[in-house]
C-alpha cells in the first residue's frame, strides 16, 4: 500500500517501529506537566531496556530516509523523541 508520499515503503518497513516520546525528564516537574514527565532514573531505565532489547535508535531523518529506500534500516529500529525540548532534557538526557 502506498504511504502518505505516494510511494511504497520497503518490505522491511511494513513492521511497526516503536516511538518513545518524552515531554519532560525531571525529578520535580511542575504540576502542569507532571503527568507527562519521567524521572532521570526512569529515563535511564528505558534507555537500558532499549539497549538490552537489541533495538537500534534512529534519528527521524534516518527513519524517513529508510522509508524512502535511501538507506537500509537496521532489523530492529526504534525512535526516541523529545516533544517539547525543555532545558531538563539537556541536563538529564544528553550525556557523553
């Protein structure tokens, strides 16, 4: 079946790709975002689970390039996204 761009995705992309979406990563979220926040420890546990599962994190650009057949995708891709880009992301999620 053609995708939204009118092209047929490669066979490998007919499988669902998990997308982990984060809004805030903090130990003390404000009330207005608290239900959508995770602690740094929970975020780290999620990333550990991704690694343990053998999944390969991709950028959105890599994923779309794979959908259009420009690059091969790994057998077990996953997208990890940050919706709002709060400062807590840089402080708790971006680590060397």
